[in-house]
């Protein structure tokens, strides 16, 4: 028997949109997300180009719609184990990892995390801040259930603690909780596994990890976000001073045959946005963006770049900086580059340098692809043997891709692909 | 029946309870008029809190409920549904926000926050007494979709909807399907003939039992609303009426012809990329030296936007020329090469490896084309990296121009009450998250009608718009929240402010006969289209418009109690 049901893998904006659309079409959706909350990369963004909409303000209602929808079953902190069968009649096995918290009891009050003695680097804040071993993935997490990190929790590692269990009024902490395996029947699958951030440490010429005032674009994004590690205050890691001159280096790891030869598609606009926001935070601040081609191709993007120049003291210099050094007296990063317009070599000092790092397919894509039995390209993006005629296709019938796991794309393109993939699923379910 | 209000005040853990003295507010609420029951909850939204509401509605015979907690944005639906479960009309519920409106913004002033919480709760109780039961409005949806424009976007939308079992009326103003893509020889990045993509779509949609194709047809009128549109077409100077539940606008765009630029009108061998494709097809004899100039008519004062894929179109034609004639010298004069993503960057790299020259020009020192009679023979351009002018001999010059909005956009905008942006393209409901929707329900958008869009994206948007159209058709009915606006025709002065201001096109003119028997026009709100934003009611000079659930009496009761 075919069930009018679909599996969506990945709870970022693409997976969320695909799930809502499918559910609104009357299809039962299982949304599997490996993290403790849905939201994906968009949840990490402060604002979005070119409208400067607060990312969380437009994302949160969609997350909540997902959580409340009668046709959507959220499976967060879960992973796909296996997919068997064919289009129209798949069976999927999914592991719901132990949170060590009873989901139906936790009310998300946060008193446990306040008292937990163990501090851990916070990945959600791109490593800039700390969280506890019992934590909520981010303040607006959906579900708002806490989770215990088994790698760091003292009790789970045989040490004396048990503080969270004692403090929890809802009696939600359960150190004995085990992983749970579910088997579901679905007609089609949408993969929306999104992207990861390329590790820029091997690009030693730019000094990230060595020069304190060199950050990645995602670190800077968390810094300007009000819910981020600095409460939205812009400050230099070396001395907590407010910066006055920022530099952005584009294509760090992208369009580079030593690293990723493709263009990551969103960084030109992302850097422009961050420069605009930085100026809004500190009105005296100016930014210089070092770029190769200013790829402002979407609706309203050229106007956005023009506004950055006219109103937000953003200067664009076409150059591929060769290296970044540090002025040891004031910890200012110094960018060495060739000014191609005037054909001169220059060294210019800034208060902070932000690297627009390449974006790469999610690390988890490899194992998911294996379980789904679909092909990936050399970079790890979903390969599409069906070509242009079916931009959502994968090498397995009934399994579709959408969003950044297919190819670099921004939020609007990702939601378009997500909604589009929903129609593909509806076609499969209508004919099965 | 007397009003018996139950008031439930949430601690929200420490979010509210850590700042506002909740027990004090609970005791205070007990003393207010019409209050029959009060209670504080650690979390009103937890199953404990919700079941307590249901239990107390029954035990204390409550006929109004106030929850003072977080935000209606996330929790109103939950509490309304909970009231309904206990047999209480869900519109007899009032939400008071003690978190965003109080505790979170007064974290350092506990006593004042408690005072304000009492004010807010008192206001909610004053309002809830005046609320009246309401019913949701439900409208049936016709399972048919009108698709305007038979290019690649419209064809993609038509086929998927038809395959999902919906009826489609596909109208095309030209005498053939295929749109702009039909005029293009080969498509990037596969370089296959466009017919490989188009012909299967055209054939299947012409044969599909669920699709009616109307060629050389024009849309002349649209009436109605989501679920029940009546559209009028004119075809062969006859008019035809169709009933549909949803509409997709996929009317495409056209290539800019750059009159007056770069010798376009003067020289025969200066042409646009599309003209080149139509003129030479695949026989490129005599084209040994070709210069392309990018961003002609784009990224400038009069037309600020970037054409998104024109760079790739130029690269495609350069690659095809070079493949046919490896000795050809081809230079692309450009400002930035927009090869976003994976496939296009590789396509660009291939062109570089084939020996196609890319020369960056400065928009303040644009290229200059010279020639004799009507034949251009030289392009002179300032070469930024060399720091001097260079001259290139040419057999032809191709001007890379962007798409410009379709000429019918303004007219369609008027007929359908859908917005057009400053750039002349249709304006979507939200640039980031609702790219294929209009603000009005039931009307959707795909492809170059919205903005220049490459083929893969056109297909994607066609499918995406189809999904949006399929949703109400799959459900078969649209349910509208009861809190919508209503016009009192006896007070309407027919000034038209509300008709203009409504962002959803929900207000229209209607004939009305007053008590003396005189007839005239008055504004009328279609509740199915109304979103209850209240713009019309607050801007009505005659106080003729009421937003249900936010009537003047209800609002004033809140104000008067402060």
C-alpha cells in the first residue's frame, strides 16, 4: 500500500519550506534533522540581504508552523539509517538519538543550563562563545527542548554531578534514555542537507587562527547578531575595542583551484550585508571589500551594492589579496594586495579582517548519499544525471534534491527549489 | 448570560515569573469585573496548563478565557484550539503578552513590570467581555488553474499540475508555445539545442487530457478571488469565460534592443546576442574576429539591475563560435563576470581555457566602435590592467543586453490587481521567503515575469508556483480567520481610500441602495481575501469599517480601563 507520505532530510530553510508545502498539500511529512533544532544555517544569520529583514523574525514563524502542523512529524536530533524500496513505496529507518531529556516533559525553562558546571565551545556561535553540556541549540530553537551533550556531560561520563536532574522541576532529565529506531513508510524523499563552512585554517596566508582580529564571515555574523556571543556588540577579539575600519576578503577558498574551484554564490552579497550592518552598529565605521567579480545578480542586489557605497561607507576594491600580516604594536591585520586599477602593490592596515569563506556541501552528505544510494559530484554536491529538464533530480527515482546540497544558492533560490521539489513528490504520490 | 472570564497567567519559567510577581497579578485579576476564575501556571502552554484551562472552563462554566503569557504569534492558535476542545467558541479568547511587552523589556524594574502586567491583564479582561462568538469562513476551491504564458516556466507549471490531476487552462498570446526559449538556438551549459528541452514539454502539454491550450489568446478580465476566479479571454475576436481556482503568471520578458548604443543602429554587423543567434544559427562563416560588449543597458542609472545570466549567454555564443572555428579571435569586454555557483564557474573556466579573451572595461571609459559606411571594423577600449587603450579589429560586435519587463505587465497588473516593482517586473509577496507568490491569495508568479531567470530556475519556479497553486486545490477549500473587516454601507462615503490602501486587493466597489431607495457605489470587503490587517478600518474617515475582534468598542474598553 502506498502512503501519501514523504521524508524530508534536513531542517534548514529548504527542508522547512518543502515540509510545509507538502503538508499543506495534504501529504504526511517526516522531517529529519540531525541537530537538536530545525532552522539550519539561516538561524545563524543576523539579517538577510537585500531587504535587511531579521533572519530569525522571518524564519521563526516557519519553524513554528512546521512544529504545529498536523501533517508534519518533526524528528530532530535524528538521522537516516537506511532507505529501501522504490519510488512510491520506500521504507526508511531513522535513529532518534537520545537527548537524555524527556521531550514531552521539558518546558525549555533553561534552569538546568544555568546550573550546569561544564562549559563547551558553542558551534552555533561559530566557536566564538561557550555553552553548557546541557543546552538549547539556540534561544529560539524548535522544539525548545534541551539536550545533553554526551561527549561532555559529567554524569554521562561517569563523574559525580547530576545537577541538572536535581534542578529540573519538570523532571525531564533522564540519563538512562536510549537511542530509538523508527521505521516509516513513505512514497518519496527530499534531500535538503544544506552546507557547511569551509575550514580556512589551511589558507595560512590569511592568518586565521593566528591573527586574533581575523575572523570568518560566520563568526562576524554571530558577533553582529543580538542573540550572539557579544550580545550584538562589535568588538575586536584582541582588545574588545570597537573597530573603525573593516576589510572583507572575498573568495577565500572559493574560485581557487587549490581549494574549491566553484563560486559559493552568496558571499558577495553576504559581505555587502555585513558591511552595511557593521556601519549601522557603529556609524563611524567604514569597510573595504576586496573582490574578484562583484556577483550581485539577484533581484535588488545591484541597488543594494550601490546603497552600500552611497550610504554605508563601503568601498569595493578589485584585488585578490596575497597575504595578511599583523602589526604587532596594535594587533591590526595588514592586507597586502595589488591594486589592479592603478597597478601598484599596497599594504593597508585595518582594525579587523573578515574572510568570506567558501561554503561546501554538508559533511554529512557523504553518509546520507550512501544510505540513499544516490550519487554525489566531486565536491560532494548531489549529482543530477537528468540535467536541466529536471533540476531536482538525483540518480535514484523518487529521491529529489533541493537547496544548497545541489549547488551553491541563496535563500530565495533555495525556497523556490524546495517548493518545486514538493510538486515532484506530489507527482510521484499521485501516480503511485 | 453573564460573562464569566477565566484568567490564566503564565510564569514562563523565569522568563515572566523571574521579573513579574505573578502570584500578585493572579490575586489582583481575581478582583476584576466578570472574572470567575484565576490561576497561575508555570507554563500555561504545557499539557498541564492546557488541561487545566479545559477543566476549569467546564467546572466554572467559563465563557471567556484570557491567557497572559508570551506572544500570539506562536501560541494563539494553540490556546484557541484548546478553548475549542473544551467547547468554547475559539474567538472568545484574548491573548495578553506579558513577556515581549513586559518582562523582557523591563528586566531591571521588577515592581514597575508587575504594575504594568496588572494594567495589561486588566485591559485584556475589559476587552474579552465584549468579544462575540465568530465562525471561520470557508470557501470551496475550483480544481483548475489558469496559467498565463506558455514559455518554459508556464509549460513546467502546467505539466506538473496536470500530472497531479488538476485541470489547467494555458493561455499564450503568440501563435506557438515555447516563449523566448523558442528563439534561442542552444542552451548553456549543456550547449544542446533548446528544442531538446522544449519539444517534449510542448508535445506533452498539447496532448495532456488535463491541459487546454489557448493560443493567440489574451486575458481581458479577472473577477473573483482564491478558489473562485472568473477569467475572460479573447481569442479570434471571440470572448470566452473560464472558472478557475488559482492563477499563475508566467508571462516572461523580452530582450533589450539597445537603440543608440555602441553603433547598434548604425552598423549592420553590430547586433544583440539573440539577434546573433537568429541570424547565424550555427553557420559562423566570416566571423573570425568577434568582440562582445557586456552590460549594455544594464547596471546603469536608467536600468540599475543586472541581467543575471547575460554573461553566461555571451560565454555560450563565444564557446560555440570557438568550437566551430578554433582560429577565431573572440574578446568579451566585461565589468564583472557573473558566473555564480558550480556549473557556471566551470563554464566560464572552459571559455578561458579555450582562449577566449576577457577584458575588463571601466564603465566611465566605455568601448568605442568605429567603422565605415554601415560596417563596424574596430573596437577601441581602455585596458585596465595594461593601463592604456587597445584596438581590436572585428568582423562583428555582439552587444550583451539584459531582459526587460514584458510589455503587458502594466495592463496585467491592472486587470489582476497584482503589483509591479520600480523595475517594471512583477513584485513578489516577499523577496526572501515568498518569491513565487503575490500578496493576494490564489495568484502566483514564475520565471522572467518576476526577474531575469535562467532556464533551470524558470523550470524550478514553474514547479514552485505549481506547488503553491496545488495547495488550496488539494484541500478543496480555503478557511479564513473570522477576524476580517466589514463595511457599514450606510456610513460609507465612497471616498475610495480603503480600496487604494488595501495591500491584498480585498476591497472593491459594490452597488448599494440606501433606506430612501437611492442607489450608489460603496466599498465592500471580500472576507476571503481580507487578512484582517486593519489598514482600511483605521484609515476610514467615516468610521464605516470595523475589524472584527478589534472593534472601536473593544479597543476603547481597553483604553478606558488604563
